[in-house]
């Protein structure tokens, strides 16, 4: 058991509903162990700038239901430099911070590794609406964003039905189509197009044409932002080739806000408490993941390699440095993730008409 007297907590990268629940859980779990908590504002930028406040339990009261992040977030390019890193270490020493919990995405975890190897044990928690961190089945914020999307699409569908229209809705998710696939499935979209799965446009247009002939009046098509620049052109082609009046809607940043759902509040709380437990056990340079509904810890280097492998970005040189046993574990995680995604995608396609 490593002795901790004061830890810091920060949120970094894009914000996500549920981050506050994680901050609350981290703060209260640490305070219960007699460890002080410094709330660091504006991610790694705030760490370098010494922008922080000692949190008491009441500082995190009432935030579990709030979207966004009370600690604010920022992207801090300087933190990636040795100079920025040394600034951050000096601020930690000055404020007697002897461990950090960093909530964010893969960039945040790279920063966590850099701090850990320089003597500030750091633990990452995955917070992003995109669910695009391959080492974990779930990232905090996904469920809230997905529920926002389905609420909005349900409304769009009402008006599509009235006017016998098609609406092509572009949703967030960066390069991963999870938000599009699951919201498309849950709203009965006639087609879902994502960047990582080949999309049969002709078949989709044909489905719309045949369904219209059978009397269907509302058509929802969900396109992931990862299918860059595709949605608007596709909208025009649907109208031209089917005669169904078609509109394009980009939902935008409304998807990032709002009160977190039960799933996000609970998962964020579990991950926050687990992160503190692991840090106090002496673990560092790890990210908290959900695997098969269990909360587990994974080495950040391993987790980032899983992510690169899944996204086809792992170079031969990087692969050569990974042991055979680890590589097999990584491949198994990627295979499970791919299978789950395909199952959801296929169900969306099979059940849409
Ligand atoms: P999101 O998934 O929402 O984009 P993220 O954590 O991946 O979240 P980034 O902007 O990539 O978002 O990273 C957040 C911050 O982490 C950066 O602004 C920077 O301060 C730090 N960071 C990113 N990459 C590195 C790196 N290679 N080394 C050290 N710190 C990094």
C-alpha cells in the first residue's frame, strides 16, 4: 500500500456527461480514506498553470446529475512537450499532489503515462461520448449521448411521417460508428452508414424505394460523422433515385450535453471509486476499463496498443515489441469488439423493414 496524502483529479479532452459523477466518486472515495483531493481545472493546462482548488465533500455535492464537467476541460499542446511536463511536475510538487486521476480519452491517457513515468502515479478513466477507446467496452457519456440522439430522431421521425419524407441524420462518434449503429437500431433507421463497415448504398436506396411502394411514409437514415462528407450527397441521391423528399440534419454538439443517464452515473461512479482503490493499492499508469460488464484495470501501454490494433494503426515495429501472449490477448479483445459491433449492425439492418 502506497501512502497518499493528496491526489489531484482532472477532466481532459472532449467533455462527456457522467464526468461529474466520476469526479464526485473519486473525491468522496479518497476523502473517506483520509486523502485530500485537489480539483484541477481545465485538464492538463490547469495542471501546468496551477489552477486548482482543494475539494471538500460539499464541493462535489449535487453534481452527479449535471452534464459537462465542473472541472472544465481543455486541450493543452504544451503538455506534450518536456518543458510543459516539467511545469506540471513542479506544480504537483509545490501543491504536494502525489497521485492523479485523469478522466478523458486516449490523449489524456498518454499524458497519464508521461506523468507516471516521471514519478506522479496516474490512473485514467475513459470519458467520451464516442465509445472509441477499444480497450474498454464502454466509455462514460456514450449512453447519455445515444439517448439524446434517439430522442431527437424520434421527433424527426414524427414530422417525416406527416410529410412522407426521409431524413438523413449525421451523428457524432468521430471515427467509430457505435453511436450511429446503436441509435440507428434503436430508432428503426432504414439504413445506417458508418466509416468502418462497407456500406451498400444501392441496397439502401432500393429498400427505401420498395418500402415507399408498400406505403411506408417515414424514413430515417443514420450516418456516422466518421463517414466523412458522405451524408449530404447521399441525401440528394436518395431523393433523386426514389422520389422521396429528403432532408439532411447534423445533430451537432447537442449530443454532448445533458443530464447523464443512470448507466453513465453508475458506471462513472464505479470507475471513479475503482480508480482510487487501484491508485491507493500502488497501481499507476493504468486505465480503468469495462470488460464484459466487469470494471477492470489495464496497463495504459497495453490499452493504447489494443486501440491501435483495432484501428489498424499498429506499426510492424510496435508489433515486434509486444510479446506473443500479449498480442494474442489484444487480438481477442479486438475480435470481441468487432463481433459485437457487427451483431448490432446486422440486427439494425435485419429489423429495419
Ligand atoms: P477525446 O477522446 O475527447 O478527444 P482525448 O483525451 O483523446 O479526449 P486529446 O486532446 O487527444 O483528447 O488529449 C487531451 C490532452 O491530453 C491534450 O490536450 C494534451 O494535454 C494531453 N496529451 C495528448 N496526447 C499526449 C501525449 N502524447 N503526451 C502527453 N500528453 C498528451
